[in-house]
C-alpha cells in the first residue's frame, strides 16, 4: 500500500520534509510527516547510497520519495530498487518526456521497468504478477514543472496516464518566467493558479517542491495545491526548547 497516494486520492494535503544521508531518519520518519523526500539532483549523493536510509523506513507510515537527477531509465530503476515509493523527475517539459518517465516507473506490460525481484515495502502477494501490478498501481509518479515550455504544454503533459502529482520547482519556474525568486509577482502567482486549474481538470494533484517566501501553505491549499515539503529544523528546535522550559532548572 501507499498511504500518501491514498490520502491524495481522498483529497487530503500531504506534507513531507527533506531527507538525506546526514538526517536523523528514525526521528523524522516517526515525527508525523507523510513522506521524506531525498534529493539526488542538487546534492552529491548517489541514489544507491540512500539504500540504508530507505531500508530503515520499512514499515513506517512515512514513505520515502526520491528525486532523481534526470529522466533516465537507469536512475529511476536504481531508486525503485532501493525502495522508493515515489519518483520525482526534474525538468519534464513535454508529453513525450512525461510518457517516458511513466514508462520507466512501471513494470511491463504497463511500462519498461527492469525487474530484479521484489523490492521495497509493498506487502506480500501470491504471485509475482500480483506484486508487479500492485507496485504499478501504488507507486507515486511525480514529474516536475519548472519552465515556461512546460507551462505552455501543461495540458499535453497532464494527458499522460499515470501522473499522480505535478510538482512545481519554485525557483526554476520563477527564473524561467523572468521573475527570478519574485514569488509574490502576479506573473508567478498567475502561473501557479494556471497549474492548479489544469491539474484539477485532469485529476492530478499540484504540488510545490518547497513553499516559497511570500506564499503561505494555506494560500497554496486554497488554490488547490496538495503536496508540499516543509523544513523541520525550526520545528524541532522549538519543541526541544519548549521541553527544556518545562524543567525547573
């Protein structure tokens, strides 16, 4: 099963945070987040190095999601083989690129994913066919929209079967709209509303890789966004300080 996919289908908002090799995975996986999102695009971390982190999350309600560095079959396969329950691919700019991503994520006959036996925390099944069908159905497939090219082609991208979340890369989108990091500009916010409206028509959930400065999670939820990552350090620090303040020292 995939708890995050079930929540999204039910119309709920899911919130995760960034995970990496240096993170306290046991702490974060028990903190109430829906997912931990591991990045291999803008970090020096290789996908296979995350295997111990993902193994430690087995059986938790918090699921692991990996952003690969590129829309490449081998990278997606590595991420799935170490136990990712969601795949994020950056810079998906066309229907063809979106279709390629979906194909790489799914086992035959729905896709072209290579098989090397059961992987990940998907439960037990009577046959290998049942296992593959279940993974194909439950895996979260999350292309990123980060360019004007993708924005202009959003209807075609969303026509690809199998996309669960269309994830905005906030910084890159602002740069490609020529309003770099100006998240409160009308150009930028109108683009977000366009994305949310297009997703609503296709039954795909819009998400934000992070919540940018000047926009609140509540505002994004009102527009229809249902997938976010939020930082955890400030919340953890606040909780520790409140706990210490309760002790008469």
